[in-house]
């Protein structure tokens, strides 16, 4: 007969240690995701910043040409001198190119602004409150952040239909979608397609992420939601993405299913209730427990 008097505190201690390990794992998966994101975001920002910088250099040289012309207004002996300078600096080209440079730079800065606002949306990762949210906006935010990981691997197709707002912790749903998108990209060898679909059936909202990747064998299919199950080399996979996603969806009283044909592709389907059952949105629940 086990001695229950001494085993209860033992059990509590063990539970506490397990919980602590869970929290550390959750944190490490988040850190891995953030590291991955940071690399992508740096790349995405680097490109527009690069051409805005080079446009600024061109602007500097154009401005100095323009100043040469306006300064000559005081010093030129005749209007013909002025005309000569105007021709010399290739005024017509400069005028046209200035407009192009400004338009291109504005576009670059807009892109950086979009990425930064997506990062802001994403960084509320600790927020625990269930609130009605626009899933399409969340998906766009996520796409903006992982664009760099995806664009060399797949064409992204969005098949969105009108869906109601969903009562959820949007930063966590974004994280799930991010995991699915990155897994999809990893599964594609050369270049494929990733389709993101949304629809609703009565009070349930469905998100699907489908890829034309290598698929999952029947044996692996039974294991993909297990913590630490990965088929990826060390450094590439933690094996925590899907188990974390599963827990997040479960916490939202939804479910996640997968359909896969080896050699053809995989489709993950998330079903979420548009509104949470009363009393089921306690913010103290063990979200993201692995
Ligand atoms: N879209 C997919 N296509 C093929 N295999 C997948 C896909 N998504 C997940 N998997 C498989 O499930 C495993 C576990 O995924 P995950 O929990 O995200 O961990 P990780 O990506 O770190 O390996 C992957 O290693 C991979 O074998
Ligand atoms: Mg993964």
C-alpha cells in the first residue's frame, strides 16, 4: 500500500516540476519562432531600406544639380547660360526620375511600416484575453511576417470567404497559423503552392492551410502532435510547433485535423467556435501547455 500521506506532497512537487518544464519548453518554442521571425523580418526590411538609402544618395546628387541651376540665377550672364546648365544637368530626366524615386521610396517605407505593425500585432503573444477578432487580419499579419520564409518556396493562394469575427486570443491563433505555414514551406522541396482557406458553417469558423509538399506517412501521422516529434534535422525542427498548436486550439474549444497524401500534400484544418461557451474563457487556463 502506498503511503498516501507522503506521496501527495511528492506528487505536488513533481507536478510543479513538470509544469516548470512545460513553461520552459513553451518559452523555447516561442524563442525559436521569434528567432526564425527575426531573421525573416530583418531580410524583409533590409530590401526596402536598401533601396530607400540608395534613392537618398541619388536625391542628394539631383539636389546638388538643381542647386547649381538655382544658384546660377544670380550669377549667370544670360538666360542662355541658364539654359545651358539646365541642359547640362539633364533637367527633364532628373524631373521624371525624382518623381519615380520618391514614389519608390514611399512604397519602401510603407512596406517597412506594414512589417512593423505586423510585428506589433504579433508581439502581444502573452495577451490572454479572449476577444472578438478578425481572423483574416490575423492571417494577413502572419503572412507579412513569414513572407520571407514562404516566398521562395511557394505561391500563396488565399481563398477567403465572409466569416464572422471569432472570439479568441488572436496572437495565439496567429502563432498556430504561423506554425502551419512554416511547416508547409518546410514540406515543399522545390517550389509549390500553399493555399489558405477560410469559411464558416453555422457558428463554426474554419481555417485550412494546404500545401503541395511531400505529405506525411501514415506512421508519422499518428505522432505529429506529440511534443518533440520531428522529422527535421537538429536546429531546424523542435517538434513542438504542432503540439503547441494543438493545445492552443483545444484551449479555444476548437479542433485541429490533418489530411495528408504522401507525395501529394497535406491539409491542416482548424475549426473554431465563433463564440466561446459561457465560462470557458478563463484566462488562467493553462494555455499552450505542451
Ligand atoms: N505540412 C506538413 N507537411 C509534411 N509534414 C509535416 C507538415 N507539418 C508537420 N509535418 C510533420 O510533423 C512534424 C512535427 O511538426 P512540428 O510539431 O511543427 O515540429 P517541427 O516543425 O519542429 O518538426 C514535422 O517534423 C513533420 O515531419
Ligand atoms: Mg514546425
